């Protein structure tokens, strides 16, 4: 909120040429929203950093997932707690949803209380389905000291104690598809460890991963039946992508309008990002950073075409050692 001036207001029929008349803050930049306007006169490096950091956008699938996660948080402890499996391609926004939910429900620290309240804990699934690695990840997230050479049973007891002590309600597990990176026996043991954790602590789980995650959990009928499944779709709708690009343009502090939602720009962005939400956002942000570097202060078709950018499908393409990939 701007500070009120202490100097008296003087009415005059003439304009003082040495004092510019006040104008609306966005009169020079009508294409920008309030937050971007606050940054528009900041140094280039500061604007670029803000652009690359991005900000949360309330998009349809993300909002729906968050609403269900809020339901899980409010759900009372039960013998068979509900859970959520969030599925999508790489870079589809799954991890962003988990991070945003965590930011909404950070630890509550009270000077009067003996311990903090930690409603939500987030971990990344270990690269392989190893139970001890799972327990270590949870204890690390809780900032609880432990002995790395301790037995699994001791770590599990420590986790159950801490979950009760700090009132953990929801456990977020990203990259749950990693549970497939091991022999069948170890996968089954890992799934059983998740079931036991949910049963013993009454914690609700939100897991996120690629489409392989469906096999990771639903292969166990008992475990799979406890998870509702939501999908993070690809962004093929012109209307939805247009809304997304218009929102991004409002938030990116560039001094000239880019008209990102125009048909030509929309088609170009969709084509280069291949309908991936994360890639659409990354492409536009990278282009905005370059627009500041060049001094153009706007994203153009030429700038996007000249950008160093590899489409998602080519990043995943396998290349034999020693063989030059086709361009």
C-alpha cells in the first residue's frame, strides 16, 4: 500500500511543469497485471530471476487435485483411509501441485506447544523400492536425527512415534513409479510397507508419477483399491492454452505486449512444447528472459524460433553411442 504524503494538497488551475501529474500505474503497461507491474522497473537480472521462478497458476486439473487433497487433509483417521494417485506425463505439473499443497500447509510452530504441528510431509520415492531408503526419506523430511545403520524396524517405530507426535495427516510421495525399478519381490515388499504405514498411522497418501505408476500401485489389488486416480492431461485445447498464455503474459514483467494468445503464437508454442504444460511454461519463460537480454522486451515468433530449445519427444529419443543424432 503506498504511503500517504504528509505535505498539504494545494489546488491550482495551472499545471506545475516541474511536477508530473500522477497517472495510473499501469497506463504505460496495460498488458501487465499488478504483480508484474511491481517488477517492471527492477534491474534486468531481478526481473529475469522472477520470471524463471514462476508463480502458481490455478489451472483446472491442478485445482481439482488440490480440492481432493484438502478433503484428505480434513478426513478423520480411519481404518481404511482414502488416498490419491496423481498421474501424468513428465513435466505435466504433478510435482508443482504437491509443492503448492505443501506451501499451503507448512509446519505450525507455537512457543506454547512442546512440538510443532506438521500436517503435511513430502518425499521423493527412492530410486529403487528399498524400504529402508523410504524410511530414511521420511525421517529426513521430518528433520529427525537417526542412525543410518539402524534396523528397518527401529526406523519404522521412530516414524510412527513422530507421526503421532507432530500430527502428520497427509504424506506426499513424488515419483512413485520408481517402485518398479527392482525385482518383483522387492516391489511387493515395498508396497506392503506403504500399506502398513497407512494402516498403522492412519495417514492419507498422495502419490504422483508417470503412467507407469498405475502398474506400480494397482498391481496390488488391495493397495490399488485404496487410491482414487486423477490425471494431469496434455494441453491440446486452444481455449485452455490461450487462457494459460494470456495469464502468463499478465505475470511476466516485459515492457512490450507479446500477444501470446494470438493464433500464430499459440500454434507456435503448442508445436514447440508438444502440448506439455511444463514445457509450455518453460518455453515462454525462457523466451521472456531472452527478450530482456536482447532488449526487445517482447516475445515474438522470431525469438521463439531462434531459442535454444529441444522438443520433449527429441529429449526422450534414444541415441546409440557414437552415432550423431539427426537434426
